[in-house]
């Protein structure tokens, strides 16, 4: 079928691309040659040049190899945004190792699952999180713990070694490793599943490089290689931050301005001091900025482009932000399984409010019948969005059945309900597998329900997302108590807080005598979500 969206592409933007047979460490080497003295990273006043970044990544790789770390071994990174994140990421990849991305907000249970599932031998962890790791490390394959702190203090004991001390142990340059870009996995990006178990999307070097080149080609009118300054507040452990901030910045020789968290005053002050040209973010970040009483005093007009992802962007918010900054907000779409970017509203063509845009170069997609998953639907008809392209994952780590369900005949079945208009613009109608997105974080109701059911007073529970003016959505639990049992809203929330990352904890609990069900007894989640949405209006 003709790719109707290509009619929007101007002549200088290629709709189909050749992806070089190159690894991510080779991409970094190329950039170091092109921009040796350009600043690569900025972190609270500290700058690191591209040459220095390349040297540090190489030293980290060599130290891992001295430790017995080999091609195909897994190493976890559990850090907030900081230079050590990028150094260890590229160091691990240089050994032929596989980066396992870990959210620093995870509890010990969540961390244990990912470390055990991936079989990680090494973890690079933010030092204040060590107590979380110590609870479960005996149940994992981890043999080396490397800590990162922002105070510059060195700490070596029988349990761990700090990052700086680890790098000092380097004795020689790293041993070169042959990487097959199209076959070798670079990253395990964990995403939720209907089974309640997180799945590790296997992203190869080619997947990740392809997505960087696709994004560069699509946005090249807005990108000035070697000159751009990217404000990176989105977490690098998130697939969006990894590609759209870290890897794209390195590919284009941009300065990556790193902040470990979104704290409004800190972000505004950083914008004032560093004058970033691009700011990938999520809607909650843009809401916080435009609602700050002194936003006009911080020079937001240095920002020319903002990519918004991870959650729907409201039209009014987009308009207000653009009026205050002069920047373009381009809303897009992607998944962990596609490295992640597949669609975005173009800077070079019409932006359609409510749409996630058209496909980036070398991306094919269609809407298929929800019943058979094969019949292609006409414009305006609602079905499942399926995608094909070089950015689509190799499969799920050690999950052949899940892989076979999701990857069929070369197509990635997204599970997202959508429709396409006559111009090829895609509109997402419903969330993938009932996923909740709060402040840009993906939350899978099953994860939260599993914890709620552990409370002795709970008979039945269902978790849904309800509209929230700031977070986009917030987590609501609807529960039925066992006869004769009692628990308050605050008590149940506190119970969840002990077992879940903060962003997953329900903010609202509703008590009911019964839950709506189908004739076979299945809880009608969608009905509860619709009822809850009306209540929150």
C-alpha cells in the first residue's frame, strides 16, 4: 500500500533510509572525531568534552573487562541523570555487554525481579539506593556493585566500589570486541505485561542507531549539528530519554545539559544559565513551566523545539506554552518495543491537534481489524495500530510466547487502539493494555492490584487511571472489602507505599460493596474507568 504520509515530506527529507552496519560505541567514536573539543555533557557547572567522554567510556569498558565481564553479559544501571550514566552506558556497550535499564524509584521487590530476569552480573547504582539493593542482592547474579554519589567522596568496601575508584583501576585500553549491530542486543528495556511480569524488550545496536537516524532525518530542519544544547530532564532509564536525549545528542554532537530530577526552580535557573535550544519533555513538565508566576524572567525563548512524548498533550496547553516560549511543541508516539519513536507531528508539515502525527522515515504502519489482526481498515475506522521498521525490537528477553504474540510477520502489534485519517495521521483512542500514564511514567494496573490484594482486608480490587490536571492521569483503586474487615483509605495507601515505587501508589481509593462484572465474572475495568472519569470531572 502507498504510504500516504510521504506526500507531506519535503524533498530534502528522505522517506526511506539506509541504516549503516554500526554499533552505538562506533557512533560515539565518530562524533569524538568530528567534535573532539565540543562540550558533550554539562552537569551542575561541570563540563565534559566529547574527547573526555570517549576516554571515560573506554576506561569503564576496560575496567569491566579486567573484572571478567564479557560480550553478552548484562549490567544494570540504576541512576538518576548524571555523567556517570552515559559513561557507564557506553562503556558497557563497548564490551559487547547489554545495558539493563532500571528505574531508581523501584522497590527491592521490583529491582530483584529485573536483576534476576536479566541475570545482571554488574550494577551501577546511586549510592543512597544501596539499602534497597542490599535487601535482595543475595538472590541475584550480581557480583560487582559500583556506586555513584554527587559529593565526590570515595568509598570502597567488601560490598561496593565507588565510580571514581573503579575507573582508577584501569590498566590498559579496552580489548576490541566484534559487535554485529543487527543481531547483538544493546539494551534490555523493561516494559509491563498482561501477565503482571515485566518484559525485557531486546533492542539491538541497529534498532537504537536506526531510531536516532530516523529522528535526525525527520527533525533535521530544527537540528544544527555541533551547535545544539539539549536540556535533558527526562530520565535516561526511560526509552524516550535514552534515544531522544542521550543517543540523539551524541549522534549530532550536541551538548547534553543533564538534570537528575524535574524541580521547577532548578529547571528554570538552568534554562537561564545554559540557554538550551531543545527541551524534550512530558506534558506535566510544560504545565509546571507555564504556571510558574515568573516564567517570563528566565529566557525560555532560547528553546526552539520541544518534543512531547509519554502522555497525551492537551491542545490548550500546547497553545499556551508556544505563546510564552516561541518554541514548537511536536507531539509524538512510540513504545519501548520500537526504540521508541515511530510517529511525530512534523515541523515541516501540518500539526493536527489530538494526533500523534505521521510515521518517521523508514516506518510503515496500518490499522488492522481488532478481531483477526489482519484485515486493513479504511481511514477513520478504529482498530489496532501495527508498525514495521528497523527500530522494532528483536523480541522479548526469554519470552518466546510473548514475542510471537507481539511480533507477527515482521509487524509489531502495539495493542493500542487507534485510527488513521486520509493523510496518514494517527490518533490513539485507547491505552495499551489499560496502561496508566502519570507524569510520563508508565503504570500497569496489574502491578498495583497485585500489591492491594496482599492486604488481608481486600476481597476484590481494580486499578484505573483517572484524569488529573497536572499528572495527566492519576492512579485510583476501587476495592471491595471482605465481610467484617475494615481498612481506611489512608491505611491502604500507606500499605501500597511500602511495596511500590512512589509513582505507582494510588492517590484515590473508592470503597464499593461490589464491582461490575461480565456474565462470566470478569471485572469490567472499562466501566469502572468511565464511571471514575465522570466523578473526577
